């Protein structure tokens, strides 16, 4: 058994992490690309490009560690408020990254998934995401969800619209029913949410699903996110006592 362990799993065990009780679903708010670039005197888009490299590492590390679901916030429903040059740059970067990484994701048994209002995205990006999801649909490894044009409030609004359209009786509305009408109804709720670059806020990410999610924030910006950050977050997660409102 031990011979099959990946390098990061051995390192995790050496740091006192129990591989049996990893967070099942990890969510990441990848923040601080702009500040990272600005500090270097570079344009914000160069920060996003470095952020993409950090994401490639985070996905493979999370997969090797044994995490089953990884959901990352790549572009919020509110990020359209940014200058058009940055918005367009981000849209083409996400498209390019999705196409470029497809082979390596497929080889690593990653299943690509999406969360957000896909119909509002540029056609090229939509096509890249749909092609990727189709190609990896039967993969059985980590489920990697890219949240693009995602807003937690918008997701709840869309679920409510679905329920009304399906003419549900108010008596039948339950938390489980709402949950079943979110963008990814078959995914477990996130257990751990990492935010980089120090802000202590949620920024409209996974509002419904994240109700009892453990938060871990690092001051370091997303382009600097490394294996050590991931292991530190998981280690801290395993130190927490989750109570879900009860007395334990
Ligand atoms: C996160 O980095 C990436 C996106 C929101 C798309 P930011 O672009 O928010 O970087 P800061 O917060 O301005 O440093
Ligand atoms: C959250 O970061 C969205 C993403 C990481 C994609 P923001 O940079 O948009 O969040 P605020 O504006 O600081 O709350
Ligand atoms: Mg930001």
C-alpha cells in the first residue's frame, strides 16, 4: 500500500496529516493576482497568467493528495465590473488554459466540470469548456469545477426560478430540494475553503453550499500558492472541530 503513495501523500503524512480524513471537497478563492503583479510593476493580466500556472500545480497536488472535489473561483458574476480590457483578457486566458490543460487533465483522470451562467460567456470559452467536459466525462479521478461567471446569489435565484417553473408546492420546498436545483446538485458541500491574499470575506462564493465550510486564509497572493500552502490548510482543517450547530 505504502509503495503506491504519491510523493505529496508521503509529505503530508510526515507533516502529521491523516490521509483518511482529508476534506472531501475543497473550494478555493484564488485572489491577489492583480496586487501580485502590481508589486512587481507589471500589468494585472500578467498576474492572472501566473495565477493560471499556480492553478495547474494546485489541481495536480490536490488530485495526488487524494481530494475528490476541487472547485475554484476563476471569475465572479461581479467581475464584469472590471475594465473591459481585463475582462476580455481573463476570458481568453481561461479559454486558452482550458484548451492547453485538457490533455494533461485527461491523462490524470481529472473530470472537468463547470459552475456559473455558462450561456453568458463568449462562444469560444463556452466551446472550450463544453469540449473539455465531454472529453473527461467518464474520468473517475478528482472532479475539478471551474466557477466562471459564478455568483452565489445568482445560483440561488436560478434555483428558485427552476422550482417555480416546475410548479412545486410551497409545502414541498426543503433545503434538500433547493440543493438539488443548484448548478452542481450531485456534489457534496465544500468542507474547506481556502482564500489567498488575506481578505476575510466570501465574495459571493458557494453561499448555500458553504454554510458550514471551514475557512482558511493566507496572506500570500494566489500566484505564490504552493504545495506547502495546501498542506498547511489541510493540516489546520484536521485540527478544527466541526459542530454543525450541535454540542460536541
Ligand atoms: C483574483 O485576483 C482573480 C480574479 C478575481 C479574476 P484579483 O484580480 O482579484 O487580484 P487583486 O485582488 O486585485 O489583487
Ligand atoms: C473573488 O475575488 C472572485 C474571484 C477570485 C474570481 P474578488 O477580487 O473579485 O473579490 P472582492 O472584490 O475583493 O470581494
Ligand atoms: Mg481580488
